[in-house]
């Protein structure tokens, strides 16, 4: 209650930024400076703002208004940005949808989010066609890209029609406050049905401002991202970070390990964001004579194990500014600073937030002790407003006035935090509490392994057994027996996987997070079982 009263008391005194006026200020300041480069085309700050203003008028003419929700099912493209900023100008809320979704998962989000309109790339129309007529709240389809061969069942128009309205000089002057909702991003659904995370204009803008300040972004910087724009990482770190620093954004459509450094060099990118196993995969590419010859000075994101962290900086001469955060908590809460990097850590706390490590009874644990990351803001509207239409889940996550992340970690004596793993992903085998992260680190160090994911499989005897799902490096062969021996030489007996499954790829979200629940649901039918190997005492 004390925290809630503090936030309410500060609302009027605080200067809360909203995205529409902020974009206009940046357009006036930077004019013809490039904001986004995509496929060789450059869009200036001024052009982006003018296009957003025209689209804002178009959205208003469709009957959309402040507070309405508009879903995007769009690939990476400058039009994603201009349409998002147009919604911000009128106070409408973007619902950012993972373009890989289909079937019940996609339908659930479109219904649960109360989206009134859907901006839809024609390439994704087949994903909604089976249930389009049954969507409860959707009134308008805005089609982007190629014309459809068939006809949607409801009111539809092409995106180009929205650009034929009144001139951009007629600026939209909607009453939008920084505390108003800007966006709903859905959690990745790696463990079940996703929840809609509601963030305000101010939370996103402040996240970009703080990251740009901590990482010393400059106006001359060119920030490269391959991550899908429906994800909070590029939204805050790259888009808002570039706006905050008057810098440029280099936007590509997808991650390619073989083309990555060529694209960085071609675009003269000085910074880039990463997530998940991206750094590990880049590090496992064949060494080249130009590895350290690139214009990038630093990268920022989450997902760099200790061994990858140091090796990446050494090989590519790029600072890894590993951070920790969630869509719910203002995008990041701890980060390594340039010139003050602790390999293996997720850095020190971000100003404006309290970050602590608690035990199961919400008591702070001593340094070097593993517990749960808990977070709370010291300023209003720099964290999420709650899970959309899920008040019970929101209250549960805020137990004892601290947001409980469900992530495990620890803090050292110098104030650096270390991420251990997801609490819900831990495996309980024979009374031992095992984090998949430690097993994966050992497996990923195998010279024939590209990446892996470890999950728990229900067992009547042991509670859970360990299954390792492993992807070999391209062109390399890998046997379960050789991988088992590798683990036996390097892991405690209780951590040795019983099941090993060799896969062509791991199921992932668009933001490169492994969908562990699918690996668990797959069971053991396709896995090698060390307990069933004849003549071997394994």
C-alpha cells in the first residue's frame, strides 16, 4: 500500500512523456537525419513523423479512438513503426502479436486483447482465415502488402487507403498522457498461454532514455536489430533507444548466423541487440580472418552464458552489455556498463528501480545466495500497469509490494547480479533441485553441439527425469552415447540426462526463446533412453 500511495502521489508532479509529441520533437530536431534503414532504403525522422500523422488521421476516420486496441500481425518493416506511432498519436493501443502464432493461440490473443482492428500482412492471412468469422471483437481488417486472392469475411481495406487522407501538416492533437497505455505485448508462452503485458508511453520512453544514457549511445550510432518488432527487446532497446539518442535504426527481417557480420559491416552498425542463444550461435560459426574487423563496439541483451560472454568479446572485440529485465519490469532492471563489465553477470541495478534477491518467504538473502529476483519502481509509470484483464495474476505477481519475476539469481558483494534460470523451469529429480542452465552449459560446450535445451519429464519414481534436446552443428554427426560420456565426465551424477533427443532444430518463439513446454509435451517417444541400453552400466 505504501508503494501504491507513493506512485499515486507522484503522478501529478512527474513529467510523463507520451510518444506522439516526443516523435514530433525529434522530427523537428533531426529533420532529414535517417531514422530507419531497411533493405537499402532510408526513412528520415521527418518522413516517419509525417507518415505517422497521415496514418493517425486515417485511423481516426476508421472510427478508432483513444483507448481502442489494434493488433498488428506484421513483419519487420518501416510501416510497422509508422503505424505504431500513428496509434500513439491518437492514444490507441498497439497489441503486438507474434507472427509465428496460428490456430487457438493466435485466436486467443486476438480475442483476449479486445482488439477492434487488425493490421495484417497478406502473407499471414491464412493464419486467421479458419476462425476469422468467429473473432468476437474484431471490426476491421487493414491489409498490408500483396492483395489477397480471396475476400475476407468482414470489413476490410488496404493499408494504402489510409495514406490517401489529409496532409501530414494537420497534426493530430489528441489528449494523450505519458501514463496512458501505449502497448500490450504478450509473454512468449514458453510455459503456457501468454499474458498481455500493458505498458505506458512513459515506461517505454524512459526505458529507451535510460538505456541510451547507460550505454552511451551517440547521434552518429547505427543500431542494428534483426529481432521481430512484436518483441519488447527491439521496441525499447532499439527503437526507443535510437529515438532517445537521435541515432539511426538498422532494421532487418530475420537473424542469419552466416550473414550477420556481413550485414553489420555493410550497414556500418555500431551497436546491436541480441536475445536467447544468438551469441552462442555466432560464436560457433567457423572462425574468419575478419572476425574482429567490424564497426560494432557493443551489443546489449540477455542470454549470454559466462563462457560465451568472455569468448565473444575476445573473438569479435565487441563489448557484451548483458542485462536483465522483462516486459513487465520496464524492459531492463540491471545491466553491465561500458568500462565496468563483469563477465557472467547481468550487471548492476538500473537507477529508478530496486532490485533484490528474496527467499521463498520474501526475505532478502545474503550475497552469494541464490533466490528469486524481485523488483519495484522508485518512479511512477516506469513498469507495466498489469496483465490485461487478469487482475488476479497481476496481484499475485506483486506479492508484498514487490514484483516477483519467477527468475532465480544471486548478487555478489560489489552489487553485480547473476542470472541462474527460470524458477518454473527447474527440474526436481530424486529430491535434487536442478537448474537446466548448468546442464545446457556443459552440453553446449561439446564441439559437435550447436545448441540444446534441457527439460524435466514426469517420473513416478524420481518425480522428474532429465531430457536433453540437442541440435548438432551443421554438417556434424552426434550420437547420444558420445554426448552421455561428455556429461558423465563433467556433471554430477544426479544431473546426468536419462533421455537424449537429437533434433534438427529447437522450437522457438519469434524472439529466439526456446518453447520448452513443447519439448516437455513431446515426452520420450523419440528420445534415446540410457536406462534401456543393453550391457551398459549407465
